[in-house]
């Protein structure tokens, strides 16, 4: 079969798409798909891009050798924040070495060990919320609260309890870089000038480095004792230099914290708005975790596996609201997908957002329905496998996918168990954000201590 070029807008229409793409990427993606299909191109010259949002094409893309793509390309602005040795901007053997060193830190045993800590941190967040000025019954923006919770878990997982009191300080050092990465491309052009947004981001990074360096030095002096935290594992390994360790730690926090927090915000919107879901989540959590004052220090993967509705709510939320609407990679060679050719040098923006809303894969795709993931037939499971890709697939998939899913499932279960949450809104807010897709205007909700009678008789077993 002869290869054909990708369809896409031409002339001045391209500029209109480009200008809007950074402010409101989701409507632009929807329009491009409606007008040109789920695999199309836009942009020109050195800024030529291809959108890939068709599940079958994505399956091919993920199966193509990673040597056909480059992540350390000219448009990858992340390197300025996460460092030049970050796995996210690395290719070839360097990427494999850096990624595999970090991968060993996400062992099943270590993830299992974090489960009670995630529940405990969620409890602390709820306690602080109920003691706060807006409670009881007041309106609270739950988005920053979700961020603090995810950050507290992230800092403990990465640095153990030692850094617990510095979580907010570390979070603050990520806020400015995050905002900078979302700013217009022109503001992100490299330059050495002081008193600018770029120089302030550089200063934040220096401060983060000094915190991590001090911790690496402490760990090097102490006997490694089977650490449960990620930094201890990296320092105990022999494959990464201290410079590389620092860049991977900043990468992991940067890639993992706002993405998971935004997903928790979307989950709150969906679980609170979908009739009956909050109550059902509560009943399940009562059954699996026991009533809120039950000791959960023995909770483990078996416990997590029984939070079956919470997991489906998490999956359905990420289908509709993946934290990254597109993920970039550059074609290092001509890439062929389903008879279409994407020329070498094109920036490929593959989209879990488009795949998650693909009308061929998902009946009534815009409806929130966690039952899509309940007892799928083998045929449905195969469709889910190709069209549910919020974490990607293959050699460059999200390294934190298991941690993120575990956090979100446990957190929504515990929040539903301990809080009555309502909203006067009738639908979720529109999305905002190119780097991290989050609800515009925050997550304002009325929050109260749980009022209803116990629903379950179970406990952590
Ligand atoms: C809901 C939360 C999250 C979502 C939706 C998400 C999604 C993604 C996606 C789509 C990619 C790109 C895959 C590709 O380009 O093919 C990615 C990469 C990555 N993610 Fe996540 N992520 C989440 C949470 C996390 C967490 C918690 C961590 C770390 C603790 C993390 C660390 C990373 C890293 C390091 C990469 C780059 C991997 C590589 O280049 O080899 N992410 N993530």
C-alpha cells in the first residue's frame, strides 16, 4: 500500500490553532479531530506537528522501537527545569540506564509498604480540613488541599519521614517552574538575564538541589538499611552519579505531584456529581477499611484490590480527564502509522485525551460511567487496553503509573468515607492547562464531617 500524507489545516487556519493550542488544548484537539480525523498534522517548518489520538494508531506508535523517536529534542523545554540528565529528556542507552535505576525503586514491595502511609496522610488532611476555618459545612477549594496531600505522600515516599516538615517548602519550589512551563513559548526562550521569570526558576532549582544534595550527603554517611524511600535506594545503587540522582528526583517530584493532584481534583468533581457514587464509595470503604477509626496500619495490596469501585472511578476519571492531554516525542526517522507517514523531524503529540473519548472505542464517550471497567469481556478488555492510555505504554510509559493509581484509589475511598461533600454546580468545570490538565477555577465544594451511619461491618483484612 502506498503511504499517504496526514490531513490537516492549511494557511492562516494553522496559526489560529497554534495560538489557541497553548491556552485551551482540549477544544483545539476536539476541533482538529472533528475536521481532520484522529491522526492529523498542523504547524509548519521547524514547528510541524502530528496529532495521534486514534487508539489503533497509538497501539502501533507504542509498538514502534523507541530508537525511531527522540525525547531530547529542540522543543523539550522540560530540561531547563528537570535538568539535562533527567530521564524525561534522555534517549538511547542513557535513558535506559537512568530509567532502570529509578524503576528498581518502584518495586512491588516498596509500593505495598506505602499503602498505610497514604491512608494516614489522607486522614491527617481530613482532620486539618475539619479543624479549619471553613468547616463545618463551608465552601472550600479542595484543589490546593489535594495538592498538599499528594505532596505530603510524595515527599514521604521519596525522602522518608525525615523531610516531612519540609513538604510545603519543596512544593513551593515547584510552583514557579510549573507556572513558567505553562507560560507562552516566547517567554521560555533561553537567556542568561537576571531578575526575570527564567532566572527565578533557576534559583528555585538551585535551592532544590541544595536540599537534595544535603540529603544525599547524609545518606552516604549512614549505613544503608533497606530503605523504603526512593532517594535512599538511588544513593545505595551504583549506576547513577549524584548529579543524575538529583535530576531524577526533581523529575519524579515534578512529573508526579501536580499530575496526581489534578487527577484527584477531577475525581472529586466526578464522584460528587455522579448521583449515588459518593455514598457507594463510602459503603465500599467501610466494608474494606473498617469504620474510620479502625487501625489501617496493616492495609496492603489485598486491601487495595478490594476497593474495586474506587479503582473504577479512578480509571473512568482518567479516561475523560488524563493529566497530560498530549505527550510529545520527535520522529527521529519517518514513522509509518496505518499507511500514513509522519516525516522525520515532526513533533508527534500523542493524545490520551482523544483516545479516551474515541467514539469507536467507548459507547456514549462523554458519559461518566465507571461500569465500563466492570467485568469486561475479552473483546472489551482489548479495546480498553488500546484506548485507555493516560500513562502511555511501552518503554517510555509513565514510571509512576502504579504509585499514582494506588494513591488516587486510596485517597478517594478515604475521603468519601470521612467527609460529606456537596456542590451546587451541575457539571464539572472546563479544563485548563497544557502541561497539566486541571479543572478551571479550582474545586470549590461544601465540606462537612461525615454524618451518615456506618455502612459496613468489615475492616482491614
Ligand atoms: C495521574 C498521574 C499521572 C499521569 C496521568 C501520568 C502520565 C504520564 C504520561 C502520559 C507520560 C508520558 C509517556 C510517554 O511519553 O509515552 C509520563 C511519563 C513519566 N511520568 Fe507520569 N503520570 C502521572 C504520575 C506520575 C508519578 C506519580 C510519577 C513519579 C512518581 C511520574 C513520573 C513520570 C516519569 C519520570 C515519566 C517519564 C518516563 C520516561 O521518559 O521514561 N508520573 N507520565
